[in-house]
């Protein structure tokens, strides 16, 4: 069994991938890794309060390690920081890691190239699977999730702060991937078969936030979807407040 860490986003793809890999005798998942925005104390891109992230991973029962970044950071600093972190994990005996990515070829290539330099092997348990079937499986397994961030280019306020169910799937515009794999939306998972107990919260305000397009010199794309080549700059966020 390989000593393995899991790249945890707090969302649905991570949850489904973790559900599957926990049933795989090949991997011993003993650490979750999440990047957080230290300026706002929230999960990178998702905008989720770190307190809810902590409660979520406590319910899962696997130790969490947070990697902190400022709100704006160059891609070089991001890459260097992640390399140092992975080198430390390698020293701790980790040989494998897991991601919830589904079909973003460039992102997978970037991850694998960076990890190969350190000697870590990456696994992608959801890779190339039908995203509509994956979301239906997620719901049918009993997972509960709510959208916390949606790309205003593709989805309006109506889709922000909404619980994922089968009607959500049917109402998505045709150009939106059912799992939001192109960065169309992000979620917080608060209950399901990998949790000991649900995470309690209340829905706060919804806000529309705009961002300046990133440049090569000042690139915060590491906190956006790495495959987002259009530099989408407007997102609806739904604040979730711990109870």
C-alpha cells in the first residue's frame, strides 16, 4: 500500500475522488492538502471560510495540511512554494498523491511534470469519465453540496448558493460542463458517505466580484482554474457562515 496524500479542494470532485480512492487498497490516504488565501482566510478560488474547511476535514477524519498564499502571487512563486511543500511530503515517506481532475489535459500535464521532478506519482481516479454521470453518481451516493462560486460569464446569481440535485443538472446551460470542470462553478460538500457527521452552516450574502486579468508578471491564475485561458474576471460568491 502506497503512502498517499490527497489534494483536497473542499468540493464535489474531490469528495467523489476521495470516496473512490478510499476503497482502493493500493493507497493509504493519510493527509489532505489544501491551498488557502491567507489574506482572506479562505479556500483558494472557492472563497470558503477556513473554519468550514476545518470542520469538513475533521468530519472526514483525515489530517489536513494548509498551504498558504497571499491573494496575489506570481506563478513562479506558486510553483516554487508547492515544490518545497511536496519535497517535504516526499521526505515524510509519501510516494503518491491523488487529484480530482477529470479532463483538463494541460493541468494534468503540469501537475505530473512538477511531481515527477520530486519523485511523486499522481493518480486521477475520475479521469476521462462522463461528467454528467459523475455528478449523478455523486448525488445518488448521498453527497450534499452547495455552490459557493460561479463564473458570471456562464451562470447567473440563481446558480450561486444552490444545493446540487438532479434539477440543478437539468437546468445547467448546454455550454456548461455538468461538473464545472472548466471553472464554471465551485462547491462546498457538507455531507455524504465519507463524513462522520454533516457540517452545519447558514447561507450568508451573495456578492459579485470582479478581478483584473492576470499577466505573466503578476499571475494569480493559480487561484483560478489553471485551464481558464480566457481570464474570466467576474464571479458570484455565496458566503457560508459556520453555525
